[in-house]
C-alpha cells in the first residue's frame, strides 16, 4: 500500500484502516449469518413458517453494540481531524502557497520562491494558501492533505513530512482549461539540503525531472528562458513539440507568419520580438486565429520576456 508520507497523514491512515477493519468484520458476520439462516431455515426443514417472538435483550444489545461501533469510528477520526485542522505547532516552517491559472507558486522567507514545494524532512510545515483568480485546491495524496485556495481569503493547512522523496502535487478543483496541467511536485529533503536550498546555495530538482541548466557559470539567455518558461507557467498552455494546447506551440513560432484577430479584424503578422512582448503585456490585443483570448497578462518584465524569446528561437 502507499503509506502516508507525513505524521498527520498517518492519523488519516489509522482512521481509514480502523473503519475499513470494522466494516470487514461486519461484512463477514452479515454474510455468515445470511448463509447460515438460509441453510438452517430452509424450506424442506421447516415447511410451515412459525411465529418468531421479539427478544428485548437481544434487540437492545444490537442497538448498544451498533452505537459503540459508530462512536468508535467517529472518535478515531475526530481525534486525527482535530489535530490536522488545529493550529500548526510553534516554530513550523512557514510557506505561502498561491494558486493561479494554472500554476502553483511557493514562497519561503528570505525571498526564496519555487514552483515545486520543497520541504525539510521531519519539520512541521504551515502553509498559508491563497488564490489569485478562481478556486484551486492544493492536493498531495501522499501527504493526505487537500485544501481549497479561495480568492479573497486565506486558508491554511499543516503537516509534518515523514519521508524523503518526490511526491505528486495536484490542483483538485476544476479551475479552467489548463486545470489538468496544474501539476507539480512536493520534494522532501534532509534539513541540511533544505537549508542550503533556502540560502540559494543548492538547486533541488524533483526525481525524474530534467536537471536544471548548469548551476555553475553564467546561464545563456536561452537557458534562463527555458527556466522562466517552466516557472512562470507558460508550459501549462504552450507546448514545445508542436502539439496544440490552449495556446499556440512555441515550436517554430519565432519568425512564423500568423493570422491574428485585432479588434475583431483578421490580419497577418510575423511573430517577432515586438509582437511577443506586446502579447505578453496585452494578451488579448492580437489573438492568433483558432485560439481563445484566455491568456492572463504575463508577470514577466521585458528582460525576462527576451530570455523566453531566446529559448523560443531554439525550438526549430
Ligand atoms: Cu487550479
């Protein structure tokens, strides 16, 4: 079985298994008595049905046992629920998580920011959850946590990672066309690694992902652009392999002739630097025919946009 990777998740698992166990015992008992009575009171053995008198003691004890079983299930779950929904312990690591169409941003103290949720092993984590647009939901199945991010309000959740590794992190609330692409990872590492990462001395990439561009030495514009393409959420809507997602693919896009709709009229343009920069700031100004005006204005500055353009030029 996939065991919970957090201490709080183990509470969820224990309630789950207690309830499943009780249900399994009841299932076996019910099926046993059903088959037993079928056999015991079969027609050939008792051709004439007789009256069965009530038995107050038996009925009351059934009632009593059922109440005890249901209350036991409730109390077991309630115990864990109170802990999980309660206050995070003092000294927890604080992370601000923001959902937007269609990516997650995690902000730590010291100005560190990431699109993957990087966490230290064994330390309680307190997440303050926000949304920039619509309702999203932060969901890490392995952590047994799911909490909505609601625009205009702050939600919170806490847990203590109890296993190192890379875990899937989803948006669990349908939030528009790119919802299914709103996937990232939670990575739990040792405390020393985490502190090095927090201080900007080390990069941490989720297991299975392509390693970040050479950490040492100057990054080229295209490498920076590739990182921005991932971290700013462009990749949710624009592919790099020519496939059509919510927006046009970046493959072969630079220098291409496109028909766009400007103020309701179609016209032909060449995708150059000026067009891309304008489209980042005013995405609805010139929309390529065949696509919806769904793109939010980019949070990138012109220098960052130019890096993304450098990256785009490598996608021939
Ligand atoms: Cu979402």
